[in-house]
């Protein structure tokens, strides 16, 4: 194989970043479409964000393990392993979808009560979550299909599927919500339909390329290998969502609705635009690393890290400037409340200090995740994320620093996580990871 080049990384990163932006757009589209149903419906759908992120963690049990295994099989040109890994990944993804249907569908009511909703917003959120999860087993394939395309080095195909899903979602939302009178049920059904159609097209494309046989879908040791890699990633995602869930309950919501709204704007609008750019480079590097390790070329895998570092550093610096210089006009699009606007701008200004570190963290996760070393990601993510809850509460409320104290805690823990993961990536022990 030819040497890894920066051009190769960029050509993989741009479609991957676009895919991540389009995936994030689902929340924005649903929120926008639900605006015509009133404040209660918007609050219901918005409040489900961190519940859905936690449930997404269940899908990563398969997708986080499928990517490295598919990539290694691709790099080694081991077609039998590729077919087994792909077939097992699809079977595992459907099983994960059933688990999410049970937890999120049948358990929608208790989950909504846990996030503190009451009255009409609680009823609407329960309906939205139940419909999304009970009908959404087929769309459980999407995260795994994305991981397969990344492992194959085909991020453009992943982007095309995301474009298809986003366009369908945007078209179906008004039709199902208003024309057919389904309300929040329509928002859930639009998402399920759009992602299911995207999954069908993805399965068709991969069937033509990989040509798996029926026996490849029967669980074997390949599924166990994916689970071993995927479980740390699963718990990392669930813990991340749970931390914000807890922060909202003990520190953010007690400071007033303006602070709560500011977090929503900062998390969805500001970080929702920045993180996909970092993630694009992260996925590109993960793709290169997994395939080069499969080909027995660890030096080329290390080279990918060196070539990508200036890219993410420049992205992080650019986002920092955008947060500092453009936060007010961006946030003003999402609110007319002066208190919410001021707090959202302060969130952006403070979080701007850590953006280069967040970019480095994403790159390190791409290297480690591509190699299948998800345990290192877990060790540097979960403890520091969990620490945000007691520290954020203590600094914001007893010590009286208010919401700014919470934002600085998020900053500080991001820096520590970034440095820990970056050090692990630079040490290079990940090249010896067995998947």
C-alpha cells in the first residue's frame, strides 16, 4: 500500500465531518418542526436529548467493535474475516436495537420521570420516546453501517446515506406532524422512516461489495471480539450522557431556566457545529489506523497521527476564534431572551479556551478507537466526566460562582482528558492491541 498522506486523511475527513453534521441535524430538524406544536412539544423533544445519547451507547457495543475489526480485515485483504465480521455486526446491531426498544420503548415513562418532566411535557416526551424506540429497531443498523463504511475507508458512501436520511426527515416531519395530525408521534415516525430507508440503501450497497453469505450472519467469535471492544465504548457514552443528566438536576436547573436554555443552545448549536469537524478527522484517522494495522504497517498508522495533528490543531484554534468573536450573533438566532443570550455567550466564551484540547482529544480517540483500544478511552473519559457533577455543583452553588463555575469545570476536565488520551496515543502502545 502507498504511504499515508495528508490528502488521504482530508479526503476521508470531509465526508465524515459532513455526515456528523447531518446526523446532528436530526435534533435541529425535529426541534424546528415541533415548534408549530407549541412550547410543551419543543420542551418534550429537547429534554429527550441526553436520554437518546445514553440509549445510543447501547448501539456502540456493536459499532465501536465493528469498525476496527472491519478495518483490519480490509487492510489484511482477508475476505472471509470481512464477511464474518460484517454479518455478525448486522446481527449484533439488530439485537442491540431490540434492547433499546425494550429499555427506551417500554421504559419511556420512568425515563422521562428521571429527567424531571411533569404534566403535558412529560406525556409528550413519553409518547415521542416510546414511538421512536419501539418502531426504531431497523434504524439501529445505522451506527453499525457507518462503522463498516469507516472501516472500509468509504466515508463518502456514509455521507450519501446521511444526506438521504436528513432530506427524508426534513420532508416527512411537516407531513406527519401537521398534515396527518400525528403531533410528536409524527416527529418520531419521520426519524424512524428516514433512518430505516437510509439503512436499507446502506445494506444494499454493502451486500454488493462484501457479498456475505447467510452463514456469516450467524453469531460466532467475531461477535464476541466486537463486544470486547464495544463494551468500554458503550459505558463511556452512557456515562457521558448520565453526567449531563445529573448536572442538569443538581446544578444547572437550580440556577434557573435561563441557564438551562443556555446549555441547550451551547451544546446543540455551538458544540453541535464544532464537534462534527473534529469527529471527521477522528473517523478518518480511525479508518487509516485500523486498515494499516490490518496490513501489518504500524509505522504508517503512527504516521496518520502525525499528519492529522496540525489539522485538528488548526480546527480547534479556528473554533476558539469563532466562539469568541461570533457567539453573540449565532446564539441570537436561537433566543430573544436577553438573559438566555448573555449566558449562552458566556458559555461560548469560556468553552472557547478548551477547543484545541477537545480537538486533540477527538484525534486521540480516533487513533485509539481505530486500533480497538477502547479501554484506554474509557479510563480517561469516565472518571473525569463523573467528577464534573460534584465539582460543578460545589463550585456553582455552595461556593457561589454560578453557571460560570460549571462551564469552567467542564473546561478543566476536558483539558485533563485530552492530555491523558493524547499521551496514550503518542506512546504508541495501541499498535499492539489485539482485536
